[in-house]
């Protein structure tokens, strides 16, 4: 089960795990775009199955990815949530018989 906040020991342990993997291999592909990542390039630990979809905070569900890819994916997810919450405009804005203007 994933924790509410992705920080602290869980995040540090996953970052350390993937740092060792990248260090051993020399380079590692971003799982989203395929760019080669090194320890010097900006990278994040990304979830294959998002945490909000029930994905666990374990190495098998995480991959190193470009910082740009991770923030873009999170932005798309956030935008989809925000847009789904927006109220759709009414199709009938003209007054009806019981809904007439007083003047």
C-alpha cells in the first residue's frame, strides 16, 4: 500500500535503489521517452502505475525518468482531474415560462 505522501525514507530508498542501478550500468533509458539518463542528468523516480491509481512505492513499480517527462506526466494528470471537475455550461440559457426576467 502506498503512503499518503511520497517523501522521506520511502522516496530516499527508491532514489538510492535507482542510483545504484544507473551507477552500475553507466546509463539508463528514461522509460517514458527513451533518452539516456546518467547520474549527472536531471532525473526523477517515476511510477509505472500512479500512486493515486493504487500503484505501490516499490522498485518493481518505479523507473527512472527524465525530470521533464515526470513533471509533464503529472501536469497532464492534474489537468485531466481539474478539467473533469469543471462544470459544463448549460445548453439552455434562455428564460423559460417559469423562469422569466422581472422587467
